[in-house]
C-alpha cells in the first residue's frame, strides 16, 4: 500500500493560526485509525487568508481544505479526508483555486509546492539547474540574461539589477561579496519571508548565481530578528546545501567557491537601508553612511558588494532557465516581469499575489483581496511602505508601474499594500509612522 | 530564562571566533539565551573582543533587541505597525494593558510587555509574539487564551 501524502505548512502565518496543532492532530488520528501517511510540512502558497491550508494528495491531485483547525480533524477524517472526501472545509484541487491560478508565478512557483527542507524535492523541481547552467555557460551569459530581463530591485528603489551586477563584475578586487537584504521591515510586507520559509534553497542558489556572475566567493544574508522561523529554516537549508556540496570551496567539483553566512538583525528599522545594513553586518551601529562610495565599489569591509533584496535575487534562476526575454515579455513599459504584491491590513483575502506589472490597485484589492475585511468602504491604501504615501480611494485605478506611481507622488517599492477602511484615523496613523522612524533613529 | 554568567558569555564569544565584526551576532545570541545584556557583560565583551567599552555600549544602545534591564520570564510583544492597526491592534493593546495592569515597555511580575513593528504576519493581523512564537488573528479572547497557555506552560 502506498502512503498518502498530506501537506500542512510550516510557515509563520500558517503556524500563527494553528498549523502545528493541525499537523499534530492529523498525525495522531492517522496513527489511531491505522492510515499510513507521509506528513509533509511545506511552505505556504501565499493564500494566508485560507491558513491553515491543508492538502491531501489523491491520484496525483492535491485536494485542499482551508481554515482548518485542530478541532476539525476528527470530522474531516470521518468525512473521508484521506481520500479527499467532502467536508465544509474542502475547497477542491489546489490547481483550481482562483486566487492561485490567476497569478503569474515566476519567483514563488515552488512555494507551497515542495518540502522546503528537502534537497531532493528541490532538485526534482528544477533546483540547482540554473546554477549548473551558469557555471557551464560563464559569467557573461548571466549578466546578459539579467540585463535583458529588465529586472529591477524589489527592495524599494527599483534600480536595474543587471547594471548593479555588471558594475561589481567590472570592479577589480581580491574579494567581493553578495549581501542579501532580508530585513523586510515595513508593515504589509512578507514576501521575503514566504520565499525564505517556502523555498530556502532557491534563495541560496540565487545568491550563488550572483556570486558566480560578479566574482564573489562569499554571501551574507541579513535577516531581521522578528523572523525566528525563517531563521531556523534558512540555517538548516545552509547546512544541508553545504553537506550536499552546493555551497563551499568547490561546488559540485566545478572549482567555483561560494559560501553563505546568515546574520541576524537586532530590531532597527533603519538597517534595511543598504549602507546601514552593511555597517550592521560589520558588527557596528547601523548608521547609514551618508558619504558615497557606492556599495558596488566599496561595500562590505570596503570590498565591492552586490546588495539585493531576497525577491530580486530569487527571480534570477528562472531568468536563467527560461531566458531574460521571457521575463521582459511580462509587465508594462519599464516595469518588466512580476512583482510579489502583498495584501494586508483590512482586507478579506490577505496574502501574497505574484502578478505581472500593469494590474491596477483596484484589481488587486477587489478581485484578489475581496475588498475590506470589515465590509466597509476603502478609505486609504498604503503602498510601498511608510516612506511612500497613503493613497485615497479615488486613485485605486492606478496601474502597477514604477513610473506611473512616481507620477502620483507614490512608490511601488516592495509591493506591500495595506488597506484601511473608513473608520481608520489617518492623522494618528501618519503620526505613528513618524514615531516609529524616530524611535528607530534613537 | 537562564541567568547569565561569565563562562557562558566567553563560550559564546569563542563560538564566534572572538571576531569583533561579529559583535551584533554575539549580542543577539546572548539576548536570545538570557533576555538582556548586563553592564558586566558589556565590560567582558569589550575585553574579550578587543573593543572599547564605549564601542560595545554604542552598539548595545543602538539596537532595540538589546535590553539592558532584565526582562520578565515571559515576553509578550504586540505589533503596532500599520497593517495590524488597520485590524485593531490599538484596541488589542488597550485590552492587554488593562488585563495585565501594565503599560507597553513595562515589566511587572513575570511579564514584559513590548511593542513590535511588524512580525511579517500582516495578512493575519493583528499579530502578537509570545516568548518568540508568532500568533495571528488575535482578538481580546484569543489574547486571554494565549496568556493562560503561557502561564500554564512549563518554563
Ligand atoms: C529606510 C529604508 C529601509 C529599507 N528597508 C529595506 C528592506 O527592509 N529590505 C530591502 O530589501 N530593501 C530595503 N531598503 C532598500 C535598500 O536600501 C536597497 O535599495 C535594496 O536592498 C537594494 O536591493 P534591490 O536592488 O534588490 O532592491 C530600504 C531603504 C530605506 C531608505
Ligand atoms: S529618514 Fe531615516 S532612513 Fe531615511 S535617510 Fe534619514 S536616517 Fe536614513
Ligand atoms: S504589521 Fe503587524 S505583523 Fe506586519
């Protein structure tokens, strides 16, 4: 008899609303009823509003049950959950859920799908394929593909990634670094976290590709301390990748050396700013260096350094696998490819929506998000973090396009979207955002 | 949380190769294990890492995680950032302050109550962290349950 595969996410949002208890209840009941199961703790598909979202694989199709609590497990088993039986929590096959199938998954496609801590599962799903190709084809091909893709930084400023990499590649030095910015400090942002918890090897592979492209042998991940689960998952992934020869002095016998160190932040908002982050990585106060030079010329320990956001980096493997033009074919104008929009705050269906640029705020909030959680009218929407702007409801038809947002004095930034209904006290909100900045600036 | 002692501090320093550039990581490890950084520890770290006390002090003061006062046995953090506010974290904070008869930033009995600015759980807001675990969709009733669970858990 084959074992039945079941999936319960081990991801912050899912766990925060009871996924661990659900997993425990399933394991207990399966044992008690003599059902042979393989319980996989996957990452999240990003439909946070449905968490805990549980799946059972039946004839190769993953059947989902949403908003499951530990107290539902008994009745689910009685209703034939093991064979995908009918139950009020049942939502149908995962590949028929509109919230998910209407997305353009490029960067997050493995999140939810695989077991994040299994290198075998990762490799079965194209893991390390891009790194292998890159090592065979040479650095120039990577730099070209990234430039052709039109990929821009997803951490906030939206600078072209290809130019950044090229600058570091062209700078002569005995040592260069890749610094991955995983500080994700703004309210309404969690895409970095979902990626790191759901596809940690994907990030490691991406950093190694960046290292190969620019001639860096060492990478750092600067992770905020508010993410303990991501910390534990990444630590284990780094260890496993080293043991399997995908990090270290001689990756898969190719002669390419690259290793990664994981650093924790310590609760300072300003350390998300790249020069402050570099100071913090050197063990100092994270005060931003107002004076130039650019990190690309003199970054970490004075050496040329690529600083990139998690999502920026994680978009690269598929650019290698599928081609830069393919990525550039999505999106609008100078906003190429996809962005991981994050729906948060007063919204019915909060979560991560990876979608091509050009979609409007309204489509995101209404079609994906289902409007406000309270059912009341939208009063304002914060896009791109507290340093951006609060947009009034009459600007919801603005398309997601870096330049279109600049035109209305706002920023797309990291794609975090926080919705407020008409009961929100905007003056107080703005005051608090300022206070937060002050607190963190001592 | 265990009581901090010089030997363990030294061990942590050695674990990080006594590298001064790993000061933030060393401090973070100490705080995660013991909850705070006493004055004595600052002096010891300066010695063992070959840094000035002012340097270590500066770093400790700069980062919010590095408490210089001993916290309670339980640390409860309530998210005050925008997405959680949109879902009522202000009212939740009022409820917590009233129930616990204490204010944010205070330590009373065995509890320390602190603000936090985003736990990355904004799609399941309001969010709360209790002893390093994140909880989502926390209303007043669920908050009371979390407190009860926290108190009955073995330390
Ligand atoms: C106050 C402030 C906070 C920032 N926080 C972050 C952050 O948490 N994560 C991030 O990736 N970028 C953040 N940035 C942007 C970084 O400085 C930098 O532009 C980015 O990491 C570069 O990577 P990218 O080109 O891939 O976006 C912040 C910038 C400022 C001014
Ligand atoms: S406002 Fe804060 S983050 Fe922005 S430049 Fe000033 S110190 Fe840096
Ligand atoms: S705003 Fe509270 S978890 Fe992000």
